[in-house]
C-alpha cells in the first residue's frame, strides 16, 4: 500500500492474533538495513474463536498500537507500507471496524492474507537469514490463531500449510484451566496430532528445522536461561528436541502467575506460551533434527518483497 513513492524507506506491519509488530527498513547493498523493529501484545484475537467477532477492547488495544506505529512511520519518512493481518482477521465477522480503524490511523487498508501466503512470507523471511540451511528445510511459525508449516527445497517453498491451531486458540478452546488439567492436555495433544497427521507435510524428509515467531523465540530464551531477552543470543540458537518436551511439560504444569516469574517472559504471552510449547513439542516428535530459532520472519519477508 503506497503512501509516498518518493521515499526509499518501507515498513511492514504484521497484525496477528496475539501481537502486532513493525519493521521499518531501507535498501542497502546486502538487501536491507533495519531501522526500527517493535512488538506490542494486543490480543486482537481475544474471544474470536468462540464468538467470531473482534472484541471492542481488543480493537482499542490494537488501535493504540497503530497510533504509535503511525508516529514511527512519520519519524522515519516511510514511503511504502504493507499491513498484513492473519488468523484472527480471517475469522472475524466484524472486520469493517478493524479495517476502518487501521485506515484512519495509518492511511493503508489491512490485507487479510490467506494462510498459504502467510506461510510463504514466513519461509522467505527465515531463509533470507539462513541461506545455508540444509535442504529440505521445514520452517515453522506458531502464532496465536494458526500454525504455518512450510517445507522448502533449494530456497523455494515446496509444500506449505496453515493449520487452525495456535497458542491463543488452543488456550481458549481446550487448555482453559490454570494450570491446564491432565485431561485438557491430553485433549489438546490429540487435537494437535490430528491436524499434523492430516497436514500432508513430510516431516521425516526435513534436514533442517527453523522456528520463527514469538513462541519459538520465547522457548529458546527460556531453555537458555537468559536473565533478560537478548535477540542476538536467540537468533540462530539451537533447541534440542528433548528439551522441547521437557519444557512443554513444565509450562503446562505452572499457573500463569509462576510463568510470569520467568525473566524473559512477556506478560501478554505468559498465559498462552504453554499452548505454543505443546504445539512445538508435538511437531518435534515428528522431526529428525533439532530446532534452530530465527529472529527473521514474516516481517523480513514482507520488507524483502517491498524492496523488490
């Protein structure tokens, strides 16, 4: 979506079920240079799985973030902006209010992209920062409302799917207790396994496994025992498959109040990280390689596209 074609600076905004994120960048000789990257937990998908509608409070939180992002775009003199909305926006019936609020604040209309495009953009972003990943490569993005899985060969996506399971959706629909009961965990695990079994993804063929997005990066920070979140230490880190199983069990057994005591935990993610960890663990049981975590994701894929 164009704002001012005279500026070489671009911005990508990714509005998901649990968070909204911004990346401002400009072209350089190696691809692009990051000028600003930001994340706000707004939980746009609050209750959408149950009601099929955006909650008024969720819209307010998201629009506050949009106001702040509008100031950032002006500060950097951004010319082109692409605003993509994913799982929650695909499911909500009152999207007009969301579209109008974003347009009023940012001057662009949100693009509600299909799951397959979301998966391809995540793949492009992850592979852009890991061009030497052994192929076939599986890129995983566990979001709040959906999980994208893309298997690629020679730097190109071959098989991509978007599954209607995410940390917020799973927490609201099945893992409702604090902490979740054993019966809830068993039901959630069966739900995840059924979707993975029917996904058509050949997990066994993957020779590398890249995880992007807030679930993967948060799990890496916890496994490393970081005293504070450190993007440089998370990017490129390797999380053993066995550690994912242990961590999933630990998080599912903790009440949210204790999850909040983890030094690197973002408050708006504390109540749903157990669900994201369970999804990651169930995928790990199908993989023959450990998880490599990438800080480059759908935002990087969008920016690369804007810059051609």
